[in-house]
């Protein structure tokens, strides 16, 4: 019998169907073929965060009962899955479930499987988007919170009733933005809804690919927002590099590229760093921070496959400022020690 070494093998052997979602930087579906390559150590994880792959596996059998695993597995310096922890998790699962991932477990067995060292709990915002995506992609209905959220965002309910709007309902609307009149209501809601609801909408949109008109509205909101709220609108522009670059240039002009802004860009808007001008602006601002912060953020973004070559090339960029050169020198000191 062939030894089971990957989750895909285990779930396929058990005759289950499954989907995988990235739960690290942004909540997004992962192509199954790409996931196979990652599991087989043939390709790096596409969006690592702090040296780990964070993802959810949703699987089901003929009964259509759905099960979810939230997993956080360590990566090596190349972004490839570390095989030993993967093997450890597979062995633990097989010990608990045998060859049937749908097996009914005792309470003690459930507790043991739930508290393994590779489990993690996503934030409430990520969970809301994840639940909405799964419901939609598996042809399920939206949550019970959807109707009230729709009524609020469409202006049928007074703005001061915002505390009654559920985050899950907002996520349902955002995930289904291309259905009915949802996109139009999301756009108009930024003129009438409370700032608390606007922030919640942004926290959902940051994980999704949004239409141009909505992205333009978000940029306008960012430009006019007070400084304490600008970063929420920046995060919501994660899928639109062009407008996110304009937003970052605005923050730079206002001297707002502080540690929080740099963290936001690295965590959500990292794709803008493939553009030379914005990458330079980001790294120069990063060089003004404490050395340990520079090292931490640099190590995080250089591990992203999309950025790795571009970020490494900056180490030899003759046009970098003395401040950035010093920060890079400090990074090398830590690496060599």
C-alpha cells in the first residue's frame, strides 16, 4: 500500500471532495493543482506570512456534511513546505481518523484533534469572509444576517442602527458584490453609513477582487478620511494596484507612511511592491524605522515568491539612499551573527 504523505492523498483516498483557502494575508481560494504542487514540495507557498502557510481545508463526502481544518504549517527559507511537520500532522490525523476523515469522534478525540500544534484560529473578519466564500462557492445560501445588512447598506435602515448589523451579513454582501445591486449599494453606503460599518466593509473587501467603480470610491474615501481611518481604505484597495499606489503616494505626501502603514502594505497590499516606484518609496520609509522592525518586515516580504527577486535586487541597488543602505547593512549584521 502506498504511504500517505499529503492531505490531498488522504482526502482523495477517503473519497471526499475538498477545497483549499489561503487564510494568511488575504482570504482567497487556492487552485487545487497549485496546492498539490505545494504539498509535493514542487513550488513555494504563494503568499506566506511570518514563515508559515496558513490555510483552510474544506472537505465533504456524499452526505454533503462539511468539515473544516484551519492549518498553520512552517515553511523553509525557500518558501517550501517543511516536510517533517507535514508528516507529523498526517500521522496524527490517520491515528485519529483511520482512513475516514468523516469518522464520528468521541469528545476526547475531537479535543485532541482540534488542539494539535498546527491548528490556528483566524480573526473574526477572516472567518466572516471565509464563511461567505464557502457558502457562495458551494452554492449555499447567505447567512441569516444577510437580509438586515442588505437593508442597512441600501439605506432602508437609519445609519445610527449600525450596531445591529452583523459582520457576517456584511461579508455576504461583499462576497456577492457582483450579484443584483450589491455593488451599487456598497458604493452608496460610504456616503450614508456609520464609520463603524464602513470599516467593517473595508475589512471584508480587502480579501476580495473588487470592481473599478467601487475601488475609485474607496480611494476617494481614503483621501478625505481622517488619519486614523485612512489605512482601512488602503487595505480595501488590496486588489487594485493602480489605485493602491495612488493611496500610498498620498500617505507619503502627508508623512503618514509610519510603522502601521508599512505593516498594512506588507500584509495586504504587498502586490504593489512589484512596481519599482512604490517599492522604492516603501523601502525608504521602512529604513526610517527601528532596525528590528526593518529586519522583520524585510524578511516577511522577501519570502513572497512574487516579490523575492525584486526585493533581493534592492540589496544591490546603487541608487538607494544612505539611510536605506545603513538599514540593509544592519540586516546583514543580524544574518551573519
